[in-house]
C-alpha cells in the first residue's frame, strides 16, 4: 500500500504492515511524530535530503518506539530527490538461501555488507533463495570472479527465486582468499541526477 500526504500535522502516526508513506511537502512533519513498527513500513520524504531529514526530523521519527538512529536501527538513504527511511537495523539479514529448490532443504540468512569467505556446507549447495526489498545480491560460480555471476535486485518488492539458473544451481561459491568481495548482499540506493 502506498499513501501520499503533503505533511503530517499535530498527530502521532504509527505505520505498520507493508506500507510506503510519502510526504511531499517542504515541511513534512509539523508538531508530529511517526513510529515505524514494521520492517516493511517505509517512510519517504520526497523533497527533503537525507542530511536535512536527520538534522531536523530524526527526533520526530521512531523505529519500534525507539528514536531514529541511522545505521543502528534504520537505513536513511537517498530516494530520487529526497529520502527514504527503512526500519532495518544493523543486524538485518535480507538474504535467505536454501540448499534445495523451491525453498526446501537447509537454509541460512546473510547480513548486509559482510564478506563471506566461507559458505561452509552451503558452498556449491545453494539452489533457491529469497531476497528482501531494498537489497541486491550477487551470486557467482567461481571464487576468482572469472566464472558466471548474476546480480539479483529487489528494488521494488521482495524477490523469490525458487530455482536458480542452471549456471548457479548448486554451484554458488564464496571468495575463499580473504579479500573483500565486490559482490555479496548490498543495499539498493535509488538515486537520480539533479
């Protein structure tokens, strides 16, 4: 569900469930607060830059009742000409992989921006996965980067891949040499030129 308002005034609003709340005004919060109580409740300031949102409105925004803390209990990112606040904490795991097709077998979740040098029992075993909206994941079949790789981007909605493409099905490997990977799980940042 998407809701669009110019601003929220004299109200303590709670957003839960899967909702995108867009505020289009230059002063989007006036004597008001917003509490994001679901990981799928995203708050958009369509015409206010992230630095201004943090400076002027952070105290008016809560994540599950706690004051907004970018990088700790939330992501604050550029979205088009404004800002999006995503209530995902620093331990959020947007990627879930499965050793069987159709989300069967063993499963494991992965953090954002973490280097996975060893997939352990999941090396050459991943056959399906689920990726949460707002993230992208790169899967590869060669640890040296010379084989087949594919970037999956969940920019507008969660993506579920019940069966990996033939080149990756049961062939996904990690970078076992200790170097930071250029792939893995990353946030999607939706930016535009001004």
